[in-house]
């Protein structure tokens, strides 16, 4: 669904680290047209919140205890969620990609590169056209 | 039975010599026929040899009983020699004693070399001999005119003294007709039985026994032949020369049999000596019980030798030697009965058995220690891995996150400054404290790895620094600036830290913790004492922290001891070796 200019892109941040969630929220809030709707601290919480809130974009940390980012992403893909999943990681995306093949995530981004510009680019490059 | 002391042996030898002198005197002055010197020599040999060989045998534990009996025989022969006397009564006593001696020699031959009759047949033969003397010889003393001549005991031939014990006026006919031949036949039969019995024993026995009784069998068989001849010739032609000669030969066999005993005893001794030498050549005796068993069996030529644990009974012809440790039986060696009293064998076997046991214990202990070391090493490696993981986790969760957030905010700030300057500036201002927080995380982490105070100023200072962060009051007693080898300081520091943490967590009611660092006998001594409630060491479960502490201390070549009593606080003492001396840190 192409968001109309009046409707902001709703973003769900999933990461077990509170420090990152806070920083990500600041970036999202500082990006016009984007809204941070919720934060999840684990893969399970992410599934629940996606179900209830239906975000447009999900920022998924790869490395989480319990169900990791890749697994959560796969599950979401199975439920045919329409959200765009972007994997966030410490490591080089090149290291993450092979593992993440076919899990349903559209892109992988380094945590420290996450800025308003990155956010916008991600959305424009990968949004689905229904 | 116990062997007599040297003094007793000398005393008996002296008595024997005395008797020899006496019998020489009696013989020389008594009824003599032929050469006096020859007779004296012969009679002295008949007394002296048994006493001499008997004393030798008595001095060896394995033949002590036999030796005593043989020595006794010499003294009894002395009595028998009294038949050389011309005095009727003395002659009579001598002849009576002579009859007893015949049975006695049989007993000696059958009980050689241990001095015990080995089996039922032996006991029957000896009993038979005693019966013959008791019923067919001794009673006739009351009836006969004179003792039979010639005899190995009497040196007289024709002019022998009359029988002083005769009660009847003349000799009844049946004595000459029946009793005499009868008893002589039975006597011969008994001697044959004894010789055969001895030969049978030889075929059944171990090598050692065969060696010992071989000469005796030969001598016994020869004596039997001569005896039969002598009795036969005496019956035919009593007064002729052959009868006298044969009587002498029979008499001569007493020294000969005694020499056969000596030969047997010496062969025994040689065999034991050779066995010990064979045993000494084996180098693998102590490796296992099986090796010892085979070593003993080969050396002493006893293939049936067994070594069993615990206690066991012996079969026929076998004996058991128990190896003990104090009161406790360790093992039992089942071996040839002949070796039962052989000191050399018993001592050697027992000593070797003890060594085998000692070896086994040492091997087990070594294996145990090796296992302990391997376990400890594995634990240390695992702990090291765990600490690395913890470090990685701490870095990841703490400092890394902060730096990433910092980076993100910098990117955001850069963008905001162009769009919304005020907001951007505000964000930049916030970044300062964020950076500080990240720095603090890293500092704290570094302290966990290797604290700066420890590296710079030594253990006393580092512990004072740690003490400031402890919830309990901690006093550190130690020389400021005194340095030790790095690994020792590090080990002592982390052990002390563990102890401090334990005190903070578990020491209920503690008001103060005292940490003392000192040197003693080239070792660093670290003591952490708290005055809390303490715990009962018998019931406390060893936590991972204490095990780690122990492992660290041991890995550094020292040890850690934790003492506590309910109500008396807890004290941990770690001692660590100092390779060189601790050195004074030069003041900057």
C-alpha cells in the first residue's frame, strides 16, 4: 500500500537492547513521514505487536536471545504479513546475508548507519506495490 | 618351632663332646674285642655325628623340630652305648635302650626333614614299631638269659654279661622258637615299609623335598639290606666272623644315615639359595600379582604356587603363608608345604608381596592425581572460555551499544543541523554525557580484566581500591608498593576479590573484613577474614566460586584453605610460591 502523504509510515523497532531502541526512536521521530509506533524487546513480542498494530516497516535486530531476528522474520513471512522487514545488525551485512536468504526480509542495514536518510531510502527502495 | 639361641647350641655341643669323651672311656675299659681305637672311633662317631648334625638342623627354622629330635638321638645313643660296659646292669640298660633306638631311627627317617610325620602311613609304621618293641622285645627281658649277640650295640661277642632283669630261672622255649624270629621278621617288615613309604613320598613330592630325602632313601634302603643280611647270618651262624662283621656294618649305618640327613639338609639349603638367586634375577616381580606368582613359582620350582586375596585354606601337601599389614590380611600365598617354615622363602615372598601392594597403591594414587589434574585443567579452560564469553557479552551489551547509539545520534545530528539547527545543536550537547557513559563502561570492563591499580601499584593498592567499592568495611594490611611476579599478583588479587564478594553475599552480621598480605618462607600469604556468622564446613556445599578460587591457586603452584565455624567468622588463606623474591617498587 502506498502511504498517502497524510499518513506516516508506521515503524516497529525490534531489539533486545534498550539503548538501541531509544536511539532508533529518536531517528525515526526526527524523520518526517515516519512514526515510531511501538518497540519490541524480543521476537515473540514482535510477532504479537505485528499482529495487533500492523506496522508498515519493521526494524529487526538479528541478534536476540531466544527467537532471533532471522527466525522471527521467517515466521512473519509465513503469515503473509505485509510489513517490510529490515534486518539490523552489528556485523557486516555480507556476513548476515547468506543466513538470511529466503527469510522474507528485504534488506540488511548496519546499526550505526541507521539515520533518517537511510530510513527514507529503505522505504523507497523496497516498498511493495500492491 | 623356634630355633635355640647360640648360647644354648654351644652348651649342647659342649655336652655332646663330654659324652663322646665318656663313651671313649667306657669303651676303652669295657669288654672289647679287636682294636680299641677303632671301636672308640666308631662309637664316638655314633654319638657325635647325630649331635653335631642335629644341632645344625636345629639351628635352621625349616628343620628345627627334626634337629631337636636328632640331637636327642645322639644323647639316647649314649645310653645304648652303655652295652659296652662289662657291668651287667649297665650292659642291660644299654641293650634296652638299643631296642628303643631302632624305632627312633625309623621315626627320624620318616619325619625328615620337618620333624613331623607327614601322613597316616608314616604314623602307622611308627606305631607298629613302638608296638613291636613294647610287646615283643621289652617283655622278653624278663625271660632270657642274655641279650642276643652279636649286636650292633654290644661290643662283646662271647663273654657278654648276663641279663640282670631275668625273673624266670631259665628261658622259655617259645621265646627262642617264636618270639625272636617273629619280632625280627616284623621288624624287617616295618623297615621295608618305611623305605617303601619314603620312596613313594619322593615320587609325590616337590623338587625341594625330593632333593632332601633322596640321600636318606638310598641310605635307608642300603641299611635295610645289611640288616636283613645281619639278622639272617646271625640266625645261621651266630658266632662266626660274618655275623660280627655284619653286626658292625649295621652299627656303622647309624653314622651313615646321619650323614645322609646332613646331605639332605645341605641340598635343601643349596636349593633355597639357588631359588633366591633365581628370584633376584627377575626384574618384573612387582608389576602385578600374576608376575610375582610366576616369579615365585619358577624360582622355587613350585608350579602350583598361588597368590590369593583374603584368606584361604590349604589343600593336602600345601601350606598357606599370610601376608599382613598390621592386623589386616592382604594376601595369602599357597605353596609347597615344605617351604612353610623356610625363613628365606617366607621373608622374600612376604617382602615382595608388600611391594606389589605398595606399587598398586602408588599406581592408583598417581592415576587419581592425574585425573584430578585433568579435571582441574578442564575446569580452568572452561572458566577461561566462560570469562571470554562474559567479556564479549559485556562489551556487546554495554560499551558497544553505547558507541553505536552515539554513532547513530551523530548521524542524526548531522542531518538535523541542516534542517532544524536548534534541535540539532541540542542533540549534539547530549552527545557529551553519552560519550562519558560509554567511557565509563569501558573503564569498568577493563577493571574486570586487569585493574589499573594492580598493574601500576601492586596488590595492596589494588585491593584497597576494590575495598572502597565493597558494601562491607574492608581493611587491607599490606606493604604499599611491594611487588610480586605478575601471575602471582593477579591470582592473589582475584582470589581476594572472590573472598570479598563471598563475604558481602554470605557473611551475615559481618562488621568488618580484614585482608592481610604477608610473606612467609618464600611464599606470599593472603588472608581474608570476616567476623560474620561463619558456616559449618561439613555441611556447606562448595560453590563454583570457591572451586574456581582453589583451581586458580593450585594452578599457580599454591593452595587455598577456607576455614569457618558457626559463630566464628570465616577465614580464607591462600599461599602462593614466590619464584624469586618480592621486589620493592621504586618510588617514582
